[in-house]
C-alpha cells in the first residue's frame, strides 16, 4: 500500500514538473533581451578582454593567507582549555608554515608588481 502511494505521488509530481517546465518556457526571443546589458548603449567592443594573470595570482594569495584567520580564531578560543606547551607548538608550526608560504611566493616573484 505504501509503495503504491509513493508511486502515485511520484507520478503526480513528475507530471506537474514536466507541465510547468513546458508552460514556463519563454517563446519570445529578442535581440536586446538576449544581449548583455551595457547601460542602454550598444556594446562597442568585445566583453572578452585579456585578463592580467597577476591580478588573479594576487587574489589567490590573498585568499590563501586570509583563510588563516578562520583557522587561528578557534585556536584562540581553545587557549583556556588546552595545555600551553601543545598550544605553543601548534601555533609555532602554523605560523612557520605561513611564513614558509610567504617566502616561497616572494622567492617565485609573485609579489613583485612588474610586467
């Protein structure tokens, strides 16, 4: 009985989804509606401009070193309940890894803003 009820619900929902999908499709395609919005003006050039890889690298480096805050905050909260020696070791290793990453990025030249 439960199987038949679930199959009936599944069938009704499938029919409803297919019907709504067919009804809700837009049949009117307009050139202005399908083109990108440029403040009311026709686009004068291609929207695909060459993107500087250096901006991308700086953003990725920022994200990597910014995530450290979300990892350091729980360490601050557990300071009261943890052993001070273990806490110090974990914090020193964590900061050492971050400084190693910063040195690597500096050594590779990713932090130099030259073309």
